[in-house]
C-alpha cells in the first residue's frame, strides 16, 4: 500500500477546505449584497442554494435540458424567486425594523423549505458532475474536477460583481444606496428598485452555489438552513458588508473545518470553526475586514 | 381597558379551538397508534414507515378487517423531536386510548417514551434499532411492555466482523454520522471489535448535513487500514462513498451499515457503490433470495405492493413498520384488544415470518431476532448480490 | 408599557388556576394541561428573552444553550451522582449564570448582527458538547432515567401537579420581571435600547446592565430547562439546538417583543401551533407555519399582544 506524507495530507485538506469555503463564500456574498442595501440579514439565503440545486436537477436530469441551458434557466428561475421574496415578504412589512425583516426572511425560508419538500419530496437528488467524475491526480494529491468548478465559479462571481459595482451605472447606484440610502434617493436613485435588484443578484449567486455544490454533496429540501448559517458565519468573520471579507471568511471557515476534521477530533470540527469565530469577534468586534465605523453606522 | 381586550381575544381564541376540537372523531373498533418521524431530518425513516403502516391497515380493512372489526390507525409525526414524541405518546395513551402503539422511528425518541408505556401498561413495538430499547440496564431484562422489530446494531456489527474474519481483515477505520443512528452503531463497533480480534485505528465523525468527508478519509488513507466501516444514513453515506472512490481508496474495502439498504443509494452513488459490503435484512433483497428462503414469499409480496402503490423502492425502514404492524394485527386476531393479552401473545410468539427476519420472542428477548436476520450483500453491477 | 396593571394579572392568574379543572373534563381538551406545561416552560424562556431583546435591545440567537445547560446539569447530576433534584436545579441556574457572565461580558460589547452571530455560535458549540460528551450526556440518543420531582413526600407525578408547579415558577418570573422593569434598572434598560450613546452620556453603566439582564435571562432559561428535564425524565441534544433558539425568537416576535405579556402570548401560541394545531395540515405544516409568521410580521408589527390596541385605535378613529 502506498504511503502518504504529512505534506500530501495537509494539501489534500486544503483542497477540501478551499472548495467548501468557496461555497460558504458565495452564500456570504449573497448575504452582503442584500445587507449592504437594506441592512436585512436574509436568512432565506440558504434556501436559494437549495432551490438552485433542486431546480437544476429537475431541468437537467429529469427534463434533459443541456447543461448550459439548464444552468441559465435555473439561475433565472431562482432570481425570480428572489425578487418575489422581496415583493411578497420584505416590502409589505408595515413597520420595517431590522428584527421584523429578519423574522420575515425566516418565515419565507420556512415556506420555501416546505414547498420544496412538497415538490421534490424528502429524498436527496444527484446531479452529474460538469466534467465527469474522474479525479485529477497531482502528485499524491487528488482533485475532483467538480471542486475546480466550484472554486472557478466563486472567482467568476467575484470578478463579475467587481465589474458590476465598479463599471456599470446600475452597480454604482447600488453602491450609493448602501453608502447612504437617503442621499441616493436625493440624487434620483429609485432605492426600492435597488433593493429588488439586490435580492435578484443575491438569489442568482445562491443558485450558482447550489448548482455547483449538488454534484459533490447531493441536494435535498432540508439543506438550506445549515448553509445559511455557515454563510452567515463567513460573512461575519470577514466583516459584514465587505466582499473581500466574505471570501476570506468563507475560505477560513472551510479550511478550519477541513483541518479540524482531518487533524483533530472530527466530531468537534464545527465547534473549532465557531470558537475561532468567537475569538476573532472578541478581539475585533467587526470581523477581520469590517470597518469599525461601518459596523457602527449599520447598527440594529 | 386594552389589557382586558387582550384577554377577550385570548378567550375567544380558546373558544374557537374548543369548537374545532369538539367535532371529535368517529369511533372505530380497534385503535392502534403510531408515532413516526415523518418529516424533519429523519424523514427517510418515518416516511416509508408511515406509508407502509397505512397500506397494511388499508389492506386488512379492505379484506373485511379482523373478525369484522376494522382497525383505526392514528399516526402522529414527531418530526424527530423528543418533546413531541413524549406529547403524542401521552395523547395516544390517555386520550385516543389506543390498544397498542408502533414506532417511534428513532432509538432516542423510543427511550424518551418507554417510561410512559410501562406506566400506562400498553404494548409499544418500536421501529428503532438500539438494543437498549429491549434491555433495561437496571434489571438486566427487557422492559415489560416494549418490543422492537429492527435487528439490533450489534447484529449488524457482528455480521460485518464475521465477514471481515473470512476476508482476513483485522485493521479497520470507522466513520459515523453524529446522529443517534451513527452514535449507536459506533458504540457497538467499538464494543464488539475485541471479540473478533479487530483493531480500530481511526474513529472519525461527520455531521448529518455535511457536504464533504474528504478530510476524514484523507486522514484514514494515511493510516492504511484494511477496511472502512461507515455508519450513517441519508445523503452523507453516499457522499462518503464517492469521496472514498475519488481519493483512489478502492484497495481499502468499504463496509456500509444496513442503513444503506435502498437501491436509491446505489443510484445516487453513481457507480461509486460497486464492491461495497453491507449486511441487509431479507426484506431489502427479496428478488435475490433463494426460492426456499422462509421470507421469500412475504418479502416479494410487500415489494410488489409497496412499489405499485408508492412508485418508489422499498427500504428496510418500511419493513420495520410492516413487521410491527403485522405483529399487532396478529395479536389482535388471536386475543382481541386486551392490552395485557396482546403483550403476552407477542412475547410468546414464535416463527413469525416478517420482512426483517423470522421472529422468536421470549420473556428474555423482546426483539426475537439473531444475527442470522442479516445477510451479507455486496454491490455488483449496480445491484445487491449475496456474498458466497 | 411601563406599569404592569394589576387586574389583568389577576385575570391571568385565575385563568391559569382554573384551566386544568375545566379542560380536564372536556374529552377533546384533556391534553391541554399537558400542552400548557410545555407552554409554561417556554414562557420562562421568553420572559427572560424579552427582557434582553425587547427591553435592553440585545439579540440572542443562542438562548437554547442556557435552556440546555439547566436541563443537562439537572440530568447529569441526578443520573450520574444521584444528587437531590432541587439541589441540581439550583446548580443548573448557578452554572447558567456563570456561563452567561463569562460569555456575555465580551459578547455584549458586540453590535447588532455581530452579537447575533456570537450568540448563535455559542449556542451551536454548547450543543456540540451535549452531543459529543457521550460518557456524561448520553450523546445524541439522549440521557434517560432523570427522576421526577418530589417535595416532602409529595410527588409531582401527575400532569396537573406539574402544571401548577411550572406555572407557579412562571408567575414568580413574571412578578420579578415586572418589578425589575419598574425599578431604575428598567428605566436604564429602556434608555440603552433607545440610544446607547445617550444612555452612556447620562452615566448609565451600559455594559454592566446589559450583562445583568443577560444573566437573568440565562437563569430563567436554565430553570425552564431543569423543569423540562424532570418532567420528561429524558433529554437529548436536539431539544436545545439552534433551531429552538430561532423558534424562541419567533415566539417573542409573534407575541410582541416589547412586553412580557407578548412574550407569554407568543410562547403559548407557538406551543399550541407546533404541538397541536398545525398537526392538522400534515405535509403542509411548515408552509402554513411560515405563512402565519409572515402574516403576523407584515400586518401586526407589534405582535399579537399589540392587537387589542390596534383595534381600539382603529375604532376611535
């Protein structure tokens, strides 16, 4: 039997950590987009991931749509769901406080989860890997091709978002809303539409995370909540509202889980990640990359 | 004044509820209760269990019932929550006044309600596996009113270790999910290993909703055991298999628990399940049983009926519920709805042919099965094949 | 909001006192006292949480951890060491207070969502400990054999007896909280909720007050947990998980966050919804639950406890 050096093991843990971390990062980015514009913590973010995975399974596996078409259609569908969430659950709240809006998103996530259970049942579903299941061997290192897709899509999402926020009028308007909503309204930006847009973009990113995750982890109706919590933790760790922070937070979280499971008691791996999170918060109350001032101005 | 208004509203609410509830339920001849985890994280247990129990009752009633009396099945969904299991058990016992109860789906929840059944002197036939359900540590005997149909985890472990002995495997790694199912299997794996001269070199865990177990497997790979035993349920047992294959660990034999016993899992593993060993009850493998097998007939019948009705593969879990329900029906047929007589009847029942085995109950054994209730199976060409 | 009126309290006390006598006689409602035992335990949790969230304005998504600390202290000490249950209840409350002090002192310096995450993380970590320390806690399968309570030879073995015990404790917590809110502490808390900066400028020791309320809420939760453990005679980690923490938030949101009455209405309502009424919707249960919650959030911003006021205002206009 071949032997594996510690270095090989450590690298293997890193590959896993980066992949899981990328998923968390995508969920965290979704949190941030909505948070920046509305200060709402959208706890239904994980349900977008779940819906992305399950709708993709239906379109690609059950209906036989080609990969790219099914991908696009899934993202589009979940985007519409995200917009409906804003229109039907967030905007109608009569006296919006941060707390009541969070409760509204919790309620929405229950409805999504319940409907998903009625539509798809309780069994998990599989999605073929985008480019086959043959892993790539690199020295003693094993990399599943789907892992690269996950990391690749995380990078792609980041690049597209950077372009969107820096190069397009719409993106700049959205940034203006997050910096100062009242001032943005004064210069003629329709903030309500910006909120709608934030939900749409955030849902689309969630869908991408779900589609790329499903070939690795299968998907069922009950997955959303856990992903939302991990994504929330990543967003907080990195600093709420900060996109580089979300990516950093997600990847740190993924790496701690992976190294914790591999090197220490695996039953406690979630605890390790959260203990680190607590320590970071106690030392830096606004996360790694969150500005203190930003955290103050966005207080509940 | 406002405060009084508030009370008025509350009172009104209570009145409405009283009215709704006052409508009551129609009386039926034999009342049997059931508590399953129909929704929630353990729904893959409770869902087929509920469907099976309802199907069995419908069949019996359609065939004229028991001596002309129909069975009314009252099913509650505990959602995997101990508080709800306790509450519904009390309701079945004190309000619905059922003759016997089948379920719950999970060992922990069964443990949570055993004291109630001892107190209210009503038979409980659990569909959960732990041997603690039928073994009171204080007295060293079974609980008086409690039975269970699934094979104990210790039997599955013994079947696996016996197979390892035949294959010359001594150094193994174990993996388990951090739910009651995984914890109970893990405990038995650790406890019985010395009896079979097996050394456990790694003991890894993961969460029921985890998306990847590569880290745990990488650690195991470096320790180079001869085999891995994985004890989990739900999507994780498929993910772990895929990771095992992707990491190129085929040389390390892979054993799954009986929780893997649904063809859906082979499909979901997308080829990764080839060559995996697992112990299964006869109910999972009806088609490949030899014709002279004692359970061939009942398992083939159940397979045909269940798949025709629900258009999904049968699972071991549905089988637990089939056995529990039929044990109750068998007792009702023999002695009517006297609880104490039903209990005595089940305790003395021999050669009861069910989905999961041929039960021989006794005063010391409220499970009635031996490790022969498990057959070793290996996955070949995307289907179960009997070992040997 | 400030004054707690005496008449409604009297009405409430009488209603609670006679409830089991009436319902015990109606066959369809026979199990309502049982539901009210759990509802009462939830009230203990939500009263504390509403002090923390509704009055002091500090969010906690990890409150189930203190509930669990109470339950497991009672469970472990009675099962493994055979200690007197009443002593264990005290020990549970004490441990919860210490943990709350240790975690609250650094955590309550955090703001808004950061505090939410810190408490959430704390709750998950505590739950993992319950699950993993199998030797003491019984692991995921749970801990069996927790004794029932008895006092001077009187056994709290019937549901109705336990009902009165639980609700007596709830009444104590209610009176304590009402008095607390009318004291200078209560005024200070509301000042913190309105504006921390202003409260600080007025010389209110913000940090100390916040931690104090956090400890009080933790102790109430631990009492609830102990009462739960001795009633069920069984506990498992699933009861005290993150989703229960979120459910607690839903309770006070549904009832009305800014009053202890609201906290109680929400606790009782969610107990009945999740144990009883939603059961009739079968597979649709969770969807209906979500819809109820959404409707209340959208149309009753002050929760159901704010409903009578809304109605009277509408009529006056």
